[in-house]
C-alpha cells in the first residue's frame, strides 16, 4: 500500500467539490483558506491561524469569518450577471441586494455594504427591525432598499419618511391589504411611494423550502389581485408608482428547472404589467440561488444542479426573450441572493474532547471462552463468530444482530444475568469486528456495510452545540462539509460521528457529505490526546441567527479576518461569545441575586459545620468565576485526567 498523501485527503473529504476554490490542503497536512478562491490567491494555514488566535485569548469553539471570501462572492454574483448581459446583449443593469435576514450580524452587514460599494449592493429588509438596520447603515447612493415582509402602519411610515432623507426604499406589496393602507399613509405624509408588487407564482420551488412558493404561499398577490391593484392605482393617478415586480420561490432551490419555470411565469407577469399601463423598470427575482454544500452538483437537498453563472444566464435570457418578443424595455434585474453570497465566508472550528471507541478495543482482546454450562445464546453467538466467512458475511451479521437482541430479552426476563449479558455483548463486538474485516476485503461488499459500521463507529465528543452553531443540520437535515483541519497528510484510520455538548440525543453530526450520497460516518484520525481541530464549513448563511441556547450554550467567540499577502492577516473584529452570566440573564436570572442566594446557602452550611471555611471560600470563588466564563469547555482542565 502506498503512503497516504494530502491528495488522498483532498479526495476523501471532497474538498475541491464543495470549497468553490476557497479551501485547499497544504503539503504539511493543514487545511488552507484562500482569499479569492484562486490557486494563486493569498492564503493562510487554517490550523496555524487557529492556534495563533488561541494564543491571543480566543476560545474554541471559534467562528471565523473571512472578508476576502465575502468580497469574492459579491463579485462572483455581479460578475456572472455582467457576463450574461454582455453575452446576450441585455440592456438592463444588475442591481443586487443583500437580504439582511440571512445574517444580520452588524459586522457582516457593514462589511457587505463596504465591499459591495462598487457593485452598488443594496439591502432587503423582511421586517421592521431589518428596515431600521438598512436605513441606518446603507449609504451607497445608487443602492436599493427593498422592503418586504408583514407591514404595519409604523413600518410603512418609516419607509415613506426615509424618502425625505433622500433614500429610495421600494415598498413591496406582499399582501393585497397592504396596498390601501400604503396609499392612505402615503397621502397623509404627502409622499409618492415607490411600489413593488410581489407575485404569487404557480410554479413552485423545489427543495426543503418549497412552501415559500405556489398558490398557497403566505406571500404574494394572485394575478387577479395584481390586476385589481393596478386598477386602484390607476384611479388615483399613481400607476407610475409601480416600479418593481417581485417574486421569491424559496431558498436553496436545488433544481435549475424550478428557476426556469418561475422566470418564465414572472417575465410574462412583468410584460402584463406593462400591457396594463404600468411601467415598472425593475424585476426582482428574490433569493433561492443555492449553495452546493456537499459538492455533488445534484438536486439533492444540500446541493444544486447548476452554477451561479448558469443561474445568471437563465435569469437574463428568460427575461430578455419575453421582453423582446413583446417589445417591452429590458428591466434592471434585482436579485436577493443571501445564501449564495454569505455561506462560504464563515466556518466554525471546534476541538475534540475525547473519543468513545464504538468497537471498544475489541481488536486487542481475545474472544471470551465459553463452556458447556453457559447459556445457549452465548454458544449461538460464538458459533456466528466461528463460522463467519466471505461466503456468508451478510447472513451471519443478521444472525449476530438477532442473537444480541435475544440476549437483551433474556436479560430483561431474568433468564441470563448481568455477567452473561456482558459476555454476549463482548462476543457480538468480536463478531462485528470479524465480519467488518471480511466485508472490507471483498471486492464488491454488500450495500448494508453501512449499517454494520454504524454501531461500531467511534463517537468523537465535540466542543460545540449543534443547536447554536449549525441548527439547520438538526432541524432540516442540512449537510455541511465537516473535516479535520490538520493531520491531513496522515491516513484517517477511524470512522466516527460527532456528539456535541448538549444533553440532547439530537445534538450530533451523523450525516456527512461524500462524493456519492451522504454517509453516516466520517473518516477521522485516531485520537492521540493532542488537540484535534475540526472545521464545519459554509455556515455563513442562516445558522447564526437560527441558533438557540439549548442547554444554555451561548454564542461562540467570533473573529473577522482579512487575509493579506502570503501568511499574514489582520484581525478586523473580535466578537466575544456569551459568558455564563449573559446566557443566564437571557432567561431572567440575575447574576447578583444568584450569588447572594448561594452565599446564604453556604452560610447556613457553615453554621451547621457541613463545610470548612476554606471549602466555603473555594466554592464561592468557583461559583462567581463560573458565571464569568465561556459556556463551552476549556481543554486545559480536561488534560489533567487524560
Ligand atoms: C429569505 C429570502 C431571501 C433570501 O433567500 P436566499 O435563498 O438565502 O438567497 C430573499 N428574498 C426573500 C423575500 C426572502 O424571504
């Protein structure tokens, strides 16, 4: 067998397929991050960077954001539309807006505005709080503010008054009822509104968020309502206020076909508006541009079967075709792609706290010997072990499983004792080990090797919370690339899953991307009690804000990094994660009150002589210290026992 190389790791973890060029592996076996996704772009050793940041006092788990990647993604999207427009001779402009809900963190939004200045990147607000962010932050003169979501009087007044500040927010009518209210408020304020109409398309999206579209979606006007709205505006002499047609068929659209269907329908509606006498000059295609999280370029949930360029080509060519056919002027194209813009730029690094070997160390032990007095079930299992061979591997595995279950039943009925049950488990492990060995030697192993491997897999205890850092993995089974960021020049000889810090059995990563379908186990390196750092990638969209405080694990530390020339970087922002007293205050516990209560309990115990003065002092110190600490575990304290 040839020696393991970083090439093997690249292939195993499918890095070129999902990384969009932003990640690679160096000869030293460390993952590297590349500023603009090109082979020759400035790059950093991710492992060394993490160790550096730890030396600066940042803690694991740590969220890393790279502004270079954000910038590259903004340019990629705008560039794709430029390329498409040039190719087709499209006369409208491209005007991207960033939907704030995808990642509202101030530093992220500020960075997007700053980096997107040249592209006139605007903002999309889906709620009143998001509108308030947009109004305060967006200072790019040509950039659009698109106002979506449920709107009450206060929302509308704010958006309309912003016009008096020289801003140009476009208020998108999501529900018909909003239109009369908007006209009333606008009249009161003496402002002519910039109106967008959101169409409810019959073509549906595809993927997990399919319900955002179709006739039953929460948002959008039916064609009947659009026609009625036009009538209403015509009567008031306000037809010219209609400036934009909007649609959004859902997020992470996995099939290009769904985009095409929606574009076809929306382009016709756009032309229809012109036929009715309105003159909108903007068409807003919403979000939905997907990210190929697993690198499979397929229409599975965590992938997309199209590229950014293909999407841009379709948007431009579909709109153009219908406009040219009907003699309608080419509109400027607005997109609200949030996921595609932000997903790549951030990643989480967590450390492994320890490993539970699923196989036990069965390989190092002899199979227990059985004698005549032992229960029949043990003999059955031993027989499985003895007879397992290439010819019957799958069959004997099923037998072994059945005998193991029988052993459990016999134990529950009191027929076998705890020693005998332990012996059954031990022989079962030996059976699995032997069968797995046989299966791996076979040129065409049967399909259910996976099932056999699962109970034998290692559990790597991971210092993070799924619910806080990758909630979509838990909630909708979304896959994210996960892999070690070092030791990649070394063969990963184990297979495992990650169990997080929460007490929830769902708190784990047990589906992983692979070249084919997803897989239940990840190849990992044997635990050597040295720091073992794992990265979770492409988490810049939605994860942070959907994250929750399960078991009171709070926000992680976060840093914004700008990659400079080879090997150097600057830390642009550090956002300290939650401390224990902060997360406690979110659920209404007051630090001082807690400390005071514990003080009183300690006093009582002291009076009763239950603890010494020294112990009481130590306990108080620990308690108060504990309140100021990070909610995650610190590796130092664990090293004492390992
Ligand atoms: C959520 C949302 C978006 C963002 O969608 P992505 O798939 O993340 O690009 C855009 N527009 C509207 C109206 C949305 O609700």
